[in-house]
């Protein structure tokens, strides 16, 4: 399963404490329509909603109920927790979302010595700018969406295209009235605590040997990320509309409209740009999703063996698809029932 690879790969440099070099650059004039381009309307769902259904996984008399979390979600939505509350009231364990950390395999002073090499890690090699890196027509389209969602941010002009795409996504999500899904997990954890349900973490840590050499190699390397950047720029308005549709579908329990083929295709392009590079391969990034899935499945096996009922929280993007967690459970012989089947 490759979905988490982009976040993992970016974490290799960013989560270690990267602090980009703040280099100023004067950008060329914006296209005439850029500053006047309208923003998409914010999310339409508000108030108390039923929330998503639960996937039901069974083997014999043992049951696993999975809540799929979606990110981003509407900022002001409050979802009914009756179903997940009842599930936890009869559960022996709550399996928390897998948590992945990438850390340098060095001590405290080694991390201090690493910090100087992280400066400017987001920036393109040889101080190249986006204008120098991108085809002219793509760069003009970038200026339009940058003006709309990011504004007058000059440092992003020296970013690698994939980091600029991440910045665009982050700022666009804010303007669309969406937020991360952390509140969902916190709500479920609070309910588990209320019912005295044992909480089971699924932690995975990748220790990177000689991280300073890895960072230096990454800063010198080139990425085939122009296609990722181009799709991100061209799809951002439609992608926000898809996010709105998916968030509304999640909040109202509409499983059919949770799938997003456009996003999946774009994400795969960006994943390939990161994971197929030699630096990521040497750091072990490409192996992490498989290891995390194996660890999660082992946790499920153990919980199912000891509990009549277990509850798990998993991001929906990790659940769905031919290589998702639900497919892996089916391959192991579990019976999987979609919320739509009830």
C-alpha cells in the first residue's frame, strides 16, 4: 500500500525540524484574471449529522467494527456518536490509527549537529526558482492559483515543485473551510475512556542511519515532480469541490460518494515522484507502508483472538482500494461488510 508514502517521504526532511531558507525573489506580474478569480464556496454541511457508518469485519463469533476517518472535514460539523458509542460500550479494545515516525538514528547531540543541514531542504537544487524549473504555461497557471490561495508568499518560489504543491494544498484547504480530522479521533478516544476500553496504539518508527548524509543527498538530487505539480495546479479547484463532496458524504453517512478517483490518480503521481528516487529507496521510505500494514493486521489478529468485539479507527484512504486495509483483511479470510450492506 503506497498512499502514506508522500507524507512519510516529506517527513524525512520536514519532521526532523527543517527550517527553509527565507530567500526573497521578485515574481513576474500576475495574469490579469488571477487576483479576481472567485473562491469556491465553503463547505455546505453544518450542524449535527449522522456521521459515517461502520465497516463490520467478522471471523467466527469475533467482530471488528471500523470507523473510517476523513481528512479534511467541515470545520463546523458535529456528528452523532451514538453508533460508535454503542460499539465501544461492547468492545474489549480500541485499535488506534497507525502512527508513523521517521527519526534520525542518532543521539541528542547528533540531532543538534543535523540541524544546519536541514536549512533550505524544501528549496530546489542550485537555488533554482519555480519559474526556471517549470514550463512557461504551467508557471503562469501556478501564478493564478498562488494569488488565489497563497497570496504574496515569495519564499515558495524557491521550493521544489512538490513542496510548492503541498503549500498550495494546505492553504486552499484553509480557504475552503475545512480542517483536519483529529477531533474525530479525540472524540472516539474520549468515548473509549468513558467505557474503560483498552486503547491499543499501532506505532512504527523508521530510524534513519546517517541522516545528515541522507539530507545532503536529497538536497542535491532532482525529483521527477513537475507532473505532480502540474496536476496539483490544474486540479486544485476541482479537488476542493471533490473535498467538499466527500466531506458532505462522510458527514451524512453516504459511502458511495466517498471515493475520489481524481485524487487517487494525482496522489499516485506525487507518490511516484518521491518514492522512486534513489534517496528515498536508500532511506527505506518505500518499505514503510507495507511494514505498517503488516503491523496493523497483526494487531487486528491479536485483538480479534482475545475480544468478542473490537473497534478500530483508520483513515478512509487507507481502508479503500485494491491495496487497502479492507482488501488485506479479506485476503486473510475475514468477512468484510460495508456500511452500505446493512
